[in-house]
């Protein structure tokens, strides 16, 4: 069928080969990501301060940038067995369609009902909430992947799950909402009348369809004002990258089993959790001087934090209730266009990835969404799986590398992260199929206006 | 975690352990299923007659009830590698939730974009169409699983795919439609103005939302009136059961690898293809006197062909264009209620399964849809995967067996088929979540009226 018939199409680790500890890439970074700052005091956030909002053990993980490995509790490993190990797939059919001498592999995280890698961190966060004796957790969701994953995780531990879903999505994505309800979560359109901030926004902007920033503020208010609740977040934070390192650890173990080594590792980047997780153990080797890989982040041209943002302290949320973080940012007031990759519409980027990019250890590229969907369509027709719009950014990136190999004749080994499936994104595919999908790229003036509102730290 | 920790949660065969031939259970049946009859002549259908409608090799498979094994062509095995082997899962978490001493296994066919087992036969049928030098194939789809699977298969072989989708589904399930379009299929709401039969029905019933019977008639007319096209069908036929035997062959190989043997094997039954495929090799052992298993078909109480139908020759389609088949049937004019398990809303049943039931080799039970969704919800919350409504019939059946074991203390080994995921069925889940789902069970009078219209053969 292809150039390397002894490599199977899919490689699954055996259950006893699955990693038993997460890897914290910050431990191997000489220059660490800058600390989170308390927006009220401007000082580094303390554990005590953070524990009012977040679960205790998750705060410990968040603030620890020296411990390399965190053992994965048995209960979480048991849950992982439902959908992990995920397959490492050799993209023979895509290679054939591209006519490339490159060898393309992808780590596929979509074979679970949440449809993405989000479940890796959701189950960990739910577990620590349960361990702490909490009654429940609150969160926000935009496109719905994170809310779905958290609902599944909370159902497993019989934990109350309150999801504030951006009202526009709540109304346009009723199916995502129903998946969450099937797992027992309560899903509230945001802004709601359940919180002070929600009531204020509804009064000030009657008929608003909401925003992620508002939903975050509602979820945080709900958590801090109810005994036994904490707020949890599905990306951006170091703790989430830690949990997502399971992706990279499994991918690395599977490639070692096959006796192959990637030349370049590619992922899509929104808040950075999947990319951070995929590259973590490989980056660790680079940081320790043991190996050399290229890392490439692919982001939407409509929301280009890594390629056109500034590296500065900024608010993580528009409501300014969360800590300040030093990161590549487009400004907390930046409103990305209605890009269909909802999971990549974030103004900032993980502090860890930002620092790695800043140190020149990671590249970044941006791509228009129509090019992303063309890549997605080719991938679906050749490799079978209909990819999520977010994941398709990584497909596009891998295709660029593979087509470059076609020109040069190089037989590079490419690894990319296929984070999820697009089954709940068919409105976007319909726009592409109908030829009505547009592209929007912010102007320099747009960005300059947004940068002007960055906090002075 | 459970009573048998040396059994992994998921068992995947290695790629070199995947079966290389399909198994034709009819070869081991002493009394064969009755032959298909030509509705015009009343005589058994000949290959020549059938080849006007169906692909040549598929007709050969359909009419061959003596050859036990059909080698799977390499091109199909290559495609299978994209989503096969599928996992055999030990349902540890469901066992725990039920508190049963039973050991529950399921063969999960939902980890592909079509979301179900349908792809196993779709790729085979597309391959034989391509081999025959055809330009394309036509088919009908109701709920959309089969149409999706066929679209994926045709995209792979660059074959034209024309899907007639029941108009009601076309309008209510736009996402299924868009998946098919993404794979390059043309999807036409049925009844359409493209065919004579469609125009007649539209003229006679303005504003009709269509029916599966009408869509079949349109697809057949399209195929026979265009050079280089044939009609393909996703269930009921013996050829489809043959292709679906890959499910049972893999399940049996995986269980043998684990050193376990099922006591009872359970599947949902609509047209019978997944159940026929799952049980085939096990039934072969029974037929050859080598082993003893119980087999249980679970069907909806709203469409109870095996439990309340008659065993007789009937039309396979309401348009009466397809051959007559001897089967358990509710009558070709029977209109099942709007059960959400669209894949099980068929008036008849595979001739092979019907004959096995008639010989007392297979049991059948029916279940109300509200009970099915309660089982589906428990399964989702414990095992993680949100199941298709169709598949959830089998979950319910497995739970009944497991709860019986709880009463008796027996440690039975239960195997069931989890045919697919419910990601495109959230309207049904919403009705269940909202408590607005109803149950409909046909009266004896309803059935008697339908039986009165059976053809006299």
C-alpha cells in the first residue's frame, strides 16, 4: 500500500504500557514561564488566594514549575482506560493522496463522546474536586467540547456540574447542550439571571447572545458564592497542559515502539492545551539537550496570538476576575471574527507555550479558515475521519510540511495532533460545502487598538 | 476495579490477526433461507435478473448459500485498517453500576465517522461497484447512517454516490446531510422530481415528507435508468450479513485471545445486518454442533417483526420493486410509529435471521423506547460512550441478562453488539431528557390489518 508496510496503520499501546505519570515540561525549562499575578495586588498569586476559586490540588499543580512528574491517580487511570490509549495513526492514505515521500503520523484524540482531548483534563479536574469533598464544579463553554467533557467526567464521579454556555452557542448548538444534559449537567445560557454579573450584563445589553468572557465571570461567581463548589477551566492553565501531556507521552512511547522519530511535531493552538500536551515530552528532550525536533503551532489567521500578538501580561478573561498571565496576547478586549474553529477563538495563549515560543524553541504559523476546511475535506475523504475545524489547522500544517518534502524529496517524519472530530460542527462544513464561508483577518489597526488596552504591569 | 483484573478494558486484535475472509452462515444451515422471488414471475430470482439492479459480484454473494468463506479483497482490508479492528470492551463500569456478577463484553463499532457498523458493508459494496467499472451507485437513507457510510466508501474509490434521503429526515437532520456532502455525495430529498416515481408521488401527495419505501423506489429507478449505475442496500440482504460477519469474527478471535467464551450473545435487530454479522461465526459453531450459545435479538416494541410478525413471503419495499423475501414481517404496508431508533423501523427482517429464529436457534424480545433510553443514559454515564438509540436496544438486553444474574448469582459471560454512537440523535435524547418521549405499541388489530395485505405466494 505504501512505502513502509511494516508500520501498521494504527498503533495502540497495551494497557500496561500507558504512562502512569504526567510530565510537567516547566520542570526542564531554564527560564520558567512568568508567574500568574493577582489582578487586585499585582503580586504573584498565592496558593491561598487561588484556592478560593480553584481546587486545592489543581492549584498545587498550577504553581509547581519544578516537579517533572506527577503520578496519575488510579481512579483517573481507570477512567482513561475507557478511551485511552488513543491510536497513533500512520496516514498512509493521505500520504498517497499528496504524493509525498514524507511519513505522516497523527495522534488521534477524538474517539470518545466528548469528541476531543478535553476529556484528559476534565476527568483529572473532576477527580480532584471529588477528592476534596466538593459538591460540584462550575465552568463555561463556548463551542461545547469542554462542557461536554466535564459533564462526562462529573457523571462518572457523581459530582454536580454547572455549565455556563455562551447564549449564542446554547441556541445554535442544541445538540451539544443535550449531550451535556444526558450526562446530568445543568446547562445555563449566559448571560443568565442566576448571577450578579449576568443580571448586570443582561440589563446593560438586552438581548445579548453573550461571550466567553461573560460566561467565565458567571461561572467563577457561581463557584465562589456557593459552599462546596469550585471553578474549573479547560485550557490555557499549566495544570491543563500537565494533564494533556498524556497525549505526547503516549505518542512518544508508540513511536519508540515502532522505532521511528519525528522530525517535526505540529498542533493547532487556541489556548494551547493540546499542543502543549503533545509536544511536552519531546520538548523535554530538547530542553535537556537529548534530541532535536521542530515544533510548529498552527493558529487561525482570524485570531493570531502567537504570530501577531505581543508577549505581555494580560487578563485571561474579559471580566478580569482571573489572574493576569504573561503570554502572547491580542488583548483581552480583542473580539475574533466568527471563525468556525470556536476552540481557537481565544485572545491569549498558554504561558508555557508563549515562553517556549519567545525562547525560539517553537515556531508558529497562521492559516485562513477556507484553507483549513479544504485540508479537512481532503483528510476526511482520504483518511476517513471527519476532523474538527480546530484539529484541521494541524492537518493543514502537516500537509504544508509534506508538500515541501514532495518538492525537496526529503522523507521527513511528521507527527501531528488530531485533537477531535467535527460531528457537531456541520454548520461550518455546510458553509464550506455551499461556498459561503468567508475569511477575516484583523488589520494592524484593529490589533493596535486592542494592544492599547493591555494592563500596565 | 473488578472481578477479573487480568482482562483489559479494551482488547484490540493486532492488524495481522484481523480476519481475511467473511463467513457465510448459510453454508452451515441444513435448512437454508427460502430463495428470493421475482415479484413479476413468482419464480426464484436469477443472477441475470438481479444484475440489472445490483452489482454482479454482490449478486453472486447474495445467491450463494453454500460457500462458507469469501476472501476479503486487499483493497477492502486496507480500508478496514482505518477503523478496524474495532475494540472488544469489557464493561467493568456498567457491571459495577448494576452490581452484577455477570461479565459483560461489547463489540464497539462506532469509532468511525459514519458512527456505525454500516461502513463494513459500504466499503465492500463500493469496491465491487468500482471493480465492475461502474460510474456510481444509488441508495436510499432514512436516519442517515447508511448514506453516510456509503458516501465515505464512495469518496475513497472516487465513485459517484447518489443518496435519496427521506425528505423528513433531510430537513430534520441537516447535519447528516452535510456529512454526506462533505464526502462528495449528492443528497436528494425524496420524493424528488428527478424520477418518474418521485414525480408521481409528489403529484399524488403534495407536501409529503416521504418514506423509506419511496426513497428505495427512487434509488432503484435512478440506477436502472442510468448507464453505469447500480443500486446498493445497507441491510436485510444476505450479502450485507456476509460483510458484517467481520464483527463476529473479530469478536470471537478477541474472546479466544482472552480465553473467555460467551454464554449469551445479544444484538439489536432492524433489518438484521449487525446482529447477523455479530452472531454468524458463533452460530456456525452451533450449527456444526461444536458449541452451544444463546442468541437474543432485541427489537423495538413499536416495530416488532420477530416477536409479533408472521413468517411469510413479503415485499422488501413498499414500492414492490425489489424481490420478495420469506421473512418475519409486519407487512410491507405497516407504518411503524415515529420511533427514534430510525435504523430499526423496518417492517421485515433478514431472511437468514428469520429462518434461524424459525428453527428455534435464536430468541427475540421487544422493548419500549423509554426503557431503551433509560438504559442508554445509564450506559453513557458509566461506560462513557453515548450510544445510538438502535444500539441501546442491545444494551437494554444485556442489562436484563446481567440483572437476572444478580438475582441468581450466576457469573454468566454476556456479549453484545454496540453498533454505533448517538451523536446525530440528540433530538431523541432531548425528548428523553425533557420527559416528553412517548411509547407506541401497535395493537393486534393494527397488525391484522397489515397482515391482510401480504402477497399470496
